[in-house]
């Protein structure tokens, strides 16, 4: 398989890092962070770049830092 085809198949990902504590946040925001896979401060997870994940990140944007990967 050529390098161009491999690059096309490579999915875009988002690296989401929890930078602010979830203490004092609403129940829905805490559950959203858990759904993203974030449990503790400065933990990073990589999620596929989908509209659902983008929506979750938008709801907790004041608590996380997002980088595009790949």
C-alpha cells in the first residue's frame, strides 16, 4: 500500500487534557468528563474527531485543553 493511501486512512484524533479540577462543577459536566475518559488532573486521552466528541468537548471547554493529533 502506498504512503498516500495510508495517510488517507489515518483518522484525525483529538488529544483532550483535563487542566482544571472538576470539583465544584455540575453533575452533567463531571459525567461528560468521565465519558471522555478523563479521571484526574493533567490526564490526557485521545479520542476520534467526531461531532459527538466535539460536542462533549464544547460543553466542558473551560476545563480542558484540546490539541489535534494526526
